[in-house]
C-alpha cells in the first residue's frame, strides 16, 4: 500500500512540474503573441522549430532595388545589409533573388522568437514585418514509459515526432545508451516513417528487455522501458499498470484471510478455555 501511495505521489509531482514548464512556455509565447498582435502594421507569421532553419520572406514588388536590410525589432539590431551579414551572429544569412530577399536563421533558438523587419529602399521605403514563432519538437512512443511484451511475441515500437516543422535528418534508437540502428541483430529492424521511426523485434527474447530511447536529429528524445515477460510467469503480470492493482488486491485479501484465521483461532481458544474451566 505504501509503495502504491509513493507512486501516486511521485506521478503527481511529475505532473505538476511538467504543468509548470508548459505554463511558463505558454506565458513566453503569449508575450510574443501580444507583441505581434498589438503591432500597428500588418505582419506575416512564420513558425520554426528549435534547431531548424527559419525562413522569413521579404517579397519585392520591383525587380531592381537597392540595398535590402533586415532588422530585429526587439533590440533594433541590424542583421543583414544587402547580401552580407552585419550581425556578429553568423546564423543570420540573407538569400537574395530577384523577387524575394528571405532571411534565414539557422539553428533556431527559443530566444529568436519575435518581430523582424525587412526594409526595401523604394520611394517611399517599404517595411515588411514578420512575427517568428518557435516550437520545440518532441518525440512520443505510444505506451511509454513502460511496455510489457510476452517472450516469443513480436514487439513494435513507434516513435512519432510532434510539433515539428521539418522532418528529422535521422532518428537514432538506443538500447541501454548504445545506438542500435546499424547493428546486424537478426530479427531486429529499424524503419523510417513519414514523421518518425519504427523499431521491430520479430521474436522478443529476455535480452531484448530494457531501456530504449528514440532520438530524432531535431527533437527531444523519449525513452521506454521494455519488460519481457517470461513464459512461466503468471498472466496477471502482463497487464501493464493493472498488475499493481491486482497485487494490492491480493495483498488486502491476504490480510483479510489472516484476520479471519486469527478470529477463528481466538474463538476456538475462548471456547477451549471455557471447556477447560468447566471440566477441571
Ligand atoms: C505522426 O504520425 C502519427 C501517426 O501516424 C500521428 O498521430 C502524429 O500526430 C504525427 N505527428 C505529426 C507532428 O504530424
Ligand atoms: C533510459 O535512458 C535514458 C537515456 O539514457 C535516460 O534519460 C532515462 O532516464 C532512462 N530511463 C530509465 C527508466 O532508466
């Protein structure tokens, strides 16, 4: 019972801390959203993911113009002048063409979110405003953090990329911290999917159990604990979270049985005492 309580308490605190993180992220996004929404001029929105490349468009209405500049609004930092990067941060690069002078921001960080301005030297000067929003991609394995699989049956782990704006370059699978994508283990295959990767184990053996991590090139990794159930184990252990409850029931029913036994012993003893008193 104590363990069950501990687990409940632990899961509650984990839940609370993730909630706090989400709330903070929400607040930061709200601030940027407000800055973008209250801006007096029309703005375009661009969504990019951390670690990826953001492309901020700057469309030209006339083919031959002078020097196009890009400015970050929050600190008035001049980022690019013509086709050269002016900022000391080399992640800012302009991609000139006859109709568009897009600003590329490589290896995007959360702090890059906000308003950007492209100035086109026509008469009068044209300003184009872009609101850059950042998402952080993460991975999900349905069934995580604990999966139970019967020895001899097949195991299929699906790793899905969430909140991503770009596909990953690669998705690595780790077992106990060791990358297994290119292992020549028979019966174990890794396949790329549209938005993630699948790991398939044809016939699960006991040495297939353990900690598996899916780590896409551009997203937060996720881990899952694989528990291989040996043939001789009781089926009650197979039902994931259910085994906790059933062992709790078993425990309490054992307690009940002990209590009844004690009661019986006690009653028998009492009658025995009366019997002994009466007939001696
Ligand atoms: C990835 O694919 C799964 C199922 O195929 C889907 O549930 C999930 O929403 C997808 N994620 C994204 C970011 O598209
Ligand atoms: C599994 O491995 C990952 C990566 O090494 C680690 O962060 C995580 O804590 C491990 N999970 C368990 C349950 O050991």
